[in-house]
C-alpha cells in the first residue's frame, strides 16, 4: 500500500511511474489527497476540542476548590457539550481514514526504475539465457502422455476425486515430487534460510496485509463458514508472521523458507497451455521470504535471483530469466524477475519462479517496522519461488526422457534413491 505523504509530495512522478503499468492513477491519487485533507482538518478540530476540554476541566477543579460551585457547573455543561462534539468528529475521523484506506487498497505498487513500460509478457526483457536448449526430437512425448505411459501421474483419477487441476502422483512420480520438495528446502537452508511450517488457511487480515485482497479475491478458495481462505502461496502466511511487529535492526535480515501446497481457483484458458501440470488448482511450492533493511533490499533481491539460478543450473534444466514489464508486473511488486524453463516436447517456456521486491508496499499494510537505534521505519519485504514444483517436474519428465524411461537429474538421485523411471 502506498504511503499518503509520498503521494502528496510526489504526485506527478507516482502517476508517471504507474503509467508503466498502463494504470491511470490521477483520479484515485487525487481522491487520496482530498480525503487526507479532510482527515487533517478533522484531526485539527478534534485536537482543538480536546485541548479546550482539558483547559476547562482544569478550571473546574480550581473553581471547586474555591467553592464556586455555580461557575463550575456552568463549565461542566460546556464540557459535556464539547464531549458530544468530539464524538462526532472522532466518528468523522474514522470515516476519513476508512475512505483513504479503501482507495489505497486499489492502487498497485510503484514500479522500480528498471521496469519498462509494456502491455503484456511479450514486452518482458530477457536478461539471462542458459543457452542449453535440448535438441528437439519428434519422438519426445509431452509430460502428460509420458506420465500416463510410465504410470507416475494420473490426471483422470484426480478429476474423479476432485476435478480438473488436481492430479494424483503415483509410485516413483510421487517419490520424485517429494524428492524435489526436500531438495529445494535443503538448498534454501544451506543458503541461510530458516525453515518454517505454516498454516495453509489464512484469515482476511493476512490476505489484505500481503496484497492478495482485494486484488485476487476471486482467485482464492474461500471457506464461507469460517471466513478463511486457502493460501495461494506460502508467501502469505510466512510474511504475516511479522504483521504488527517492530523488529530490532540487529535481527535483520530475516530469511525464511517454507513448503506448502498452494491453491488457486483461476486456471486460465483452455488448451495446451493449461494441460497436464502446466496450470493447476492445487500444487506444491517451496518459497523463500526475506524481511530486509531498505538500504540492502535490492542487493538481497540479486542474491535471491542468483540462488534460484544456481538451483536450476544444478538440475541441468534449460532456463532463462526475464524482467517483467509494467503490464505484466504483479499488483504488489516493485520489481520482479521470472524464471522460465524450456519444455522440449511442448517447445515453449514455462514459468517456474517469480522473485520480487515489494519495497514498503506490503510492510505498510502489515505495519511491519524496523527499529534502528530508536528510529522506526518500514521494512522491505521480498519473496521468491524456490521453486514451484509442477512445471519443474514437467520439464524434468520431458527434457530427461529417453525411450520408455526418464533419467533423474544427478542432483536429485540421492533424494529419489533411483536414477531413472522406466516401464
């Protein structure tokens, strides 16, 4: 959530920055300034009333001591009237703050200066390419065909149990899935991230604090009776561990990793782009989250990018890194790098990770601050997928396939206990 004082001081530059997202912010930002002006006028009047009440209360005490009861009672009536006025202004103040907050919740984060204006993923910038694309072989099967042939993932059975987008992993497919989870967690822990296990149900406050609500309300599964949501990513419960917190600067950075299943109602359009593991309603993901001092957050973002890069390199997967343009940038992000792995059988790139810096956008909602020698300021929050499993698994199945078998990447063999999956 943007900070009101920054909007007032930098109105034009913020409008220009949000234009990179193709987001016309002038009307909404103008409303924020107008409502804040009303809020400040209301606050001033309320402060004046409270000051007058305090002054009169002091005089009343003095009059009682002098036994000037009639004069004291006249002032008491005036105080009673003023207190009724303060109730009215207090209510008006709350309403002004709610108006400001309602508008702010609909305004996305300000893009970083590196973010280019663009309309869609077609305008993203490729900043790294591993240059190790596998040679296309017409005999290569897609992961959904090969999974059926090897009996390692059953999409029809998942549809029977729940519906489309909920696969069942079988036999060595299930073990490969578990191996990837453990491998990702171990890599993150070795890189200095502390593992946490968090709830996969979140309350409304948590969704608002990290920016999923109201922006992605229709994309999350909702449990009506309990007013809870299924978490779309571990980022939400992990980051909300620090909601309403003041953290000593000596404890910063905080680096956490967590594995959770993730749930998303929206599954995109029909066709090959959502077939098999390409896009699911339930999927497993290992996340990394950092709480950083603003001075060092972009250095931390670079280190997160390098970390994910090292994992994909170790898995020997062909991948590239793209910097998202304004039109493709997430609502809460200031700067995002996507990692895409190449699918040999589908002949296209599949996103497997997003690594983002939210700057103060989430921490302002979270009320998450750092205390540095008595000075308190908003933290920067960052997160990244390290990694999302479905498309990584899909690309391993497709890129490492041989005739009637799948080779296991060397980095995973100590986790799986086998080096290939065969008929």
